[in-house]
C-alpha cells in the first residue's frame, strides 16, 4: 500500500512497513523454502546417474646410458641425486598430460572426434604427482562406464610417449594400467536442497514484494489522509470469532468514531453513510454508530435508503417489513408511522419499505422528508446504496449535510475511494471523513 504517489508525484515507500510485512510472512517464506528444497532435491535425485572412475599411474626414472656419459647431451651434468630430488619432473607434467596436443591425440586414436571435445575431456581428468616420488597418478571420471577405462589407458600411453619426447633424459613407463571402472553416485543432495530452498524463498519474497508494491488499498488510519487528503474519523476492527476482546475493541472504536462525529460543525447532523462498493461493511458501521449515538443520549434516526437490500442489522432489533421510506415518498404511508422505535433507547429506524423504488428519491417529497426528520432528531444516519451499484446512493446522499465514507481495509483501491469522494463532493455532500472498516491492526 505504501507504493503510492504523494501529492508531489513522487513514489513513497515505507521501508519499515515493508520489513514488517516480510517478518510477518516468515512462515510463508519458510514454507516456500521447504517446498523449493524438496522439489529440487526430488528432481535432482530422479535425474541423477552414476559416475565411473578409472585410475592409472606413470613411473618416471633416469634413462640408463652406456659408454661415456659425458658425451650424452641429455645426461651430461645430471647426477642421480638431482633426479631423486625431483629435477626429473621440473617440466610441468600435469600441464603436459592435460595439454591440447595429448588430449587431441587421445580423442583421435579412439575415434571420438564427434563425440568428445578437448575441453570436455580435460574436465574429466585429474592428474596428481606423488610427493617425494617419481610417480604421476591419472584418474578419469565420466558417466560412460563402457568408455572410461579405455580413455584412461589411452591417456596413459599417449602421455608416456609425450613426456619421453619432451624429457629425453627420462624413461616414462606405465606403472599401473587403467583400472576397472568404479561406480559412484553423481548426486549432491545437500547442495541441491540448499539451492532449491534458496530459490523457493527468493521466489516467495519476490511475489510478496510485487504484491506489496502493487497494492494501492488503504490499510491504516493515516493512509486516507496521506494519499487522499481525507481524514480518517474511525477505525473499526476486523471481527474474528476467536478474538475474545473483539467486543471491547469494537465498542472503543465506535466511541472514537462517535467522538469525531461530535466534532463536526453544529449544523451537520444529517450524515450519509456511504461506500464505494458493496460488501465493505457500510450498514454494520452505520448501525453501530447509530447505537453509540443513542446510548449517549442523542435522539438518533437510522434511515435506510438502500432499495437493493432489505436486510437490517440484527443489532437494531427491527425487521425490514412494514411501511418505510419509499412508502412515505410514494404517499402510501405517513412518516410518523414509518418511523419505529428500536431495541435501544433514543434510537429510531425508518426502513426502506415494502416496495422500494429508487426513482422516488428524485421526487419533491424526499427533500421534505429530510427537512422534517432534521428537526425531530439530534442525528440522522442515512444508510445509502453503494455508489458502484446505481446513482441511487449519490442521490440519497446529496441532501445530507456530510458523508461518512466507509472503506474496507485492504479491500478497495485508493483510486476508487478517491473517485467516490469526488462524486460526493460534487453532489453537495462533502466527505466528513473515512471510516476504515475491518482493519486488522494499526501501523505499529
């Protein structure tokens, strides 16, 4: 919700609220991580195949010479101690064995030019030199169990010839020929699970961020003032069956709303209770405020102008049957007969009536009725139809002093709320304030 444009046109984001949102969703993020870990782990295990390894080794020793050693250009100046100390291996045997020329010859000799590349073969080979010895170990690992031994053997033979050609003072022989393949599982379950968990958590956070940034609904008390320039005059809590203190919270919230209504200008006593869309809790909010006003000793009329709904809140203790507003406007009943006492002292109700006809709101009798009840009651609350349902709501509100705009927290976009407020203002019924309904908690 915080990703909205302020009056200056700049994007406004509350990073602390973003952090709180992510903290609140930690169980969801953890669940996504677990699902991701299991999914990647299972997929990797299902597609895993065995690797096969074959090993061999080369032995390097000084060449045996005959005759006058001083005449041998490859032996002249070298002693057996030099060879034993490792000078025989001064040429980087590891690089030679893994060189392109060696690997290309191996691939060519085995007729694998179309199946195997030098870089791929280089990735299969591991060459190590035994410390304080003239032994080089070569191991090759691949998923092809039928090919690994012959590849290893060919590498040993080609490498031995190449090393001898480069180091003429040394004899290179195959100490251990290529061993039979040894199978090993090519499956790193822990690594895959960690990777899957990270991907799952990252996707969950990304989705939460997208939802957060695209959410332009009102959630908290200061949102309407901050983004619409309309004060919030009441915050009614979300009703949950398991919440033991909901009744006490609701009473406190309604009393706060009542106190704000008292602060209205003295001549503002007829309020339209309006919502932009159906199902935002407008009727319940209107009935709760009417009861609170009556409890404080104010003679209050709950006026049902909604021709679409004939159901009244049970808290009023009155059914929708009998003569009502539209019967009075049609001349079928007198206003005094249509106004009935409720279960609460000082609270009276005029229902919509038996045969509601919204066109009657445009008759001259409606302004007369409003003027009449204005003189009889301290407060009149006109419960209108949702503005999105028909023009009836705006017509009913147009003769009221001010409007209470009921908004479901997190349910309606700020743009729609703003459009409803502008329609009310143009009708001559200025918005007194927003009543944020079904709010879970405040920003803190």
